């Protein structure tokens, strides 16, 4: 039996959230690994530290999005349409925030690499 449109949307959203967690978490690991080899280059290390902070905020936003999505789904099963729509909108905003944090962190890390 084929998935309904709603089930397909949920699966797609879940893939997106997993990707945001993977991107931001991988970014933290990559920057920390690279920054560990930079001795005596405080300007580069401080820029890398900012990138790590942004990656972590991206992770927090993605996890918050998962929590909001779960709460929204619970409200939908209880037929509370108004609360569901609000939580879903906030979840979308937090997922976009996570993607923005990843983008800014990646750009910051790239800028730090230019200083080498």
C-alpha cells in the first residue's frame, strides 16, 4: 500500500532533520580536529571557535525542531488544529535557523582557512 502524502512529507522532513544534525555535528568535529593542529595562530583559532559555536547552535536548533515537530504531531492526533499549525510553523523556522547557522559556520571556517 503506497504512503499517503502526509506520511511522505513526514519522512522527507525527518531526512532533512537528520541531515541538519549530520552537517552541524560533522562541522564541529572537522573544525575541532583542524583547530587542534593550529598552534600559535590565535586569529585563526578564534575564528574557528566562532564556527564551532555556530555549528553547536545549529545542532541545538535542529534538536529543538525535532521536539517541536513531535509536539505538533501529538496535537494533530488530538485534532487541535490551531496549536498544531503554530508549532509546525515554529519548527520550520528552527530548521531554517539550523541551516543558517551551518551556512554561517562553514563560511567562517572557510574565511579562517584563508588566513593560513
